C-alpha cells in the first residue's frame, strides 16, 4: 500500500485529468494520477480542434501530457480504480490489484463509453471509416459520399450537420428514425437522400469502409459513415460515493452533473471531461481539467486557512492557553508561588512577603 497521502488523487489520465494534474502540480500540490490506459479516442488517427496539436495521435498527446505532469513533480501510475470511499482525512481509492491510495480531494475524469448499435462490421470501422463528430472528422471526409446511420432523434440533426462538409449525404433511417414533417422539409431542402429499412451490415474491403447493406439485400456505396452513439459516463467510481448519473437533456446518454468548476454534490469530489460533459471535445476536456484543478486548489487553500485560524485563535492556541492560565492560576502560572507575590520573574524578580 502506498502510504503517501496526496493533496489530490485524480482518476483518469486523459486530457482533463492530466491538465488538472499539471495545474495542481504547478500550484505545489502533491498529485497522483491513476490511469487505466483506455482513452475514448484511442481508435482515432488524430486529435482535431486542439490548437497547436491538430492531427496529433491521441496517445502521443497523452504521453506529452504525462511528461508535463512529471516535470512539475506529479505522479502518474497505470491501474484501474474500482472503488472509492470517504475517510476521516479525505478519500481512499482502491485499484483492481488491491493497491490503495489516499487524498484530501478526489477528481474523477474517467470519460465515457460509446455504445454502438449491434450491426455487423460497425465496431471494426469505429474511428476509421465510421465517425461521430463533424468537428472532429468533417474536414478529413469533406466532399465524400457520407452515410448517416439512424440511431435516434438526433440523427436528422446529424445529417444536416454533415451536409456542411459534403453535398452527398444519405440518411439511413434504420427502422429507428421517424422524421417529423418539418424535418422532412429540411432534408429535402438540403438534398439529403433518405433510405428506409434496417441496416444489416457495414461493409469493408481490405479494412476500408465500402458501404452498407440493408437486411432486405440492397447495398449502398458510402465512403464514410456517421453514427450517433449512446454515450454513457464511466461513473461507477462516482456512484460508489453516492452520486447518480443523469439523463442528458438531448437524450444522447447519461452523465454526472457538476457545477461550472467541476464540483459535484459530494463535498471534496470533483469531475471533469466527458464523464460530466458528454459533448466535450479533447480541448474542451483539457480546459475543464484546468478549471477543476484551480477550483480544487482554492478549496484546499480555504481549508488550510481555516486550520491556521483555528490554530492561532482556536481553543488550544498559545494565546488562548495563556489567557486561561492567567484566569485560573494568575501569578502561580509560572510555578513560583509559595505564598508569596512575585513582582517579576527570573533574576530580576523581587519577592515580597504577604
């Protein structure tokens, strides 16, 4: 067991967790990052929309981030946190291999899981020919034949979004989406083709996406496929502390609710990145990590200031002890009383008989 008591234990070593760790380490805090090594964007070839890091391999970005945390004195370990509990001094986190770590504050940045429809070949193309976010992937597939797989009420919106990047968009209703009259008008106005029927498979040739096949046998040639996943926050650790995930207003999944700085309803517990913001891109998650780190540091400062005030003015401070001694013992507090009154102390003291 690690006997070090950290100021902050961070569970999740993605953009949010590492940014928070860097912020806190630069604030001279002792920080531990526990990372399971399963980032959401691992299948992607590059990170996009991240100023100065556009196109960088996701794992390379995290490697650089780890290096920055270490350079400021933070600690990063590999492991999977399976539970957490409150202790008199803060929180204890237990890993799958039984290691235990304690911290005064806990920040959870465990991200989310994308739940894909059970369609043959779909998962194999995830992060390659199959994408989800136009701002993350739109430039790379601009002008191509793009299919949009119907997965729920947001699929029409997704088709209209991707229309910005290509004039050749096909929405596959997949027996899941039923556009409203207004949505039909929008699809028609934007020249988006709509195909009815259940999608049976996502087809590839030599690992490259080639098209879709419907259950009734029809095939369609697409070069890229957009899929709106159901996003589920990896919230088990937070739920073990009494928090509950909430349904996102869009219906896109479940998340842990926090305030603007990452504080949860459990005092001392914070969350950031995709676990609390399903729509956050990498740069957004990093910014939320910085915000949470700053908030946690301020929280710790408030606690330490309170301790200092209590130590200076509290019931056991030096000043209060002297005052109590004076009231109870008066001149006897120096141990010189033998029925005499002391007019001074030390060599300069004069003793007067009563």
